[in-house]
């Protein structure tokens, strides 16, 4: 026997964000949210949280973020990218349900007002910037949504507005990710070669 969460289709996914994430976001923002920005993996976060925020204030702008290389939610082709956790390359059922049968193209869809994007390179740059300037160890999907948040914040109409961004995961999961290539290269130069664990002999240090 086994149990599969089916996170792309299980209604419990957006429901828990409607019932939990949405209220938490609104409370944390002091009851005022003007923009809500979230990456799209399964679509559960942006749909569930977005629906809750719209139910409290229809003027909230809900922004979904995809990789530039995989903008399938606006009808473009999927290609390889390095933004782990978003951009699965499929038209998500939860997004489809917002406007069944609507053509995937630029523009709003249901409660989502805009589908914006960040490239793999931009996402890595923003993740690195958050680590260096804010002390936040985040992954590339966080870099992607932060890039979009910065773009939104630079709009004249967003001046003085409350912008909420979901940072989905810690950067500790991405130590081998291309975003940390420079750090890993520096570490490889500065650290001694690891012990050789070949069985014969069991322990042997491999000199540089």
C-alpha cells in the first residue's frame, strides 16, 4: 500500500493556503496587502492565498511568477532552467480551474492579475544579493520572486504600497546548485582534498 499526495491535483493544497497562509499573511502585514507575489510550482500557494486575500480586498493585485525559460502559463514553450521548485513546464490544474478553457496568454486569469517572470541568471543573482545584503540564505525560486517584487516596487503606482512576497525555501537545500558555483569553487581551492574512502586500504589521505 502507498499514499501519494498528488500535490498538483489535491484540493487540500490550495485549501490549506486559503485557510492558513492567507490569514497569516494578512495578519503579518497589519491587515493591509496591496500586492501578493508568489512563484508557481503546483500553483497551490498563489491560488489559495490569492483567493483569500481577494476575498478580503478585491483590489489586491495577485502576481504569479514563472521562469523566463518556461512561461507556459502565458502560452509560451517550456525549456530548461535552474529555478528549482517553480516552472514545472505544465499548465497547472489549479491555474486552469481559475478560468476553465481560457487560452493561456498574457493577461489576467481568474484571481491572478499578472504572470511575470525571472530568468535563471536573474534568480541566482537575486538569491546571492539577498545573502550578501540582507543575510538571508535563500534558494533560486526566492531569487525569482524577489526580482519580480523589485520590478513591481519600482512602478510609480506601487509607491507606498504593501508588497508581500512568499520566500518558499531555505538556501541550505541548494549548496550544490549552480547559484553557489563560485562559492563551491573557492571552497574547493581552499580546503584540503578529502580522505580517500576506497576499501583498500580503508583510510588513506590523498595528498594535493
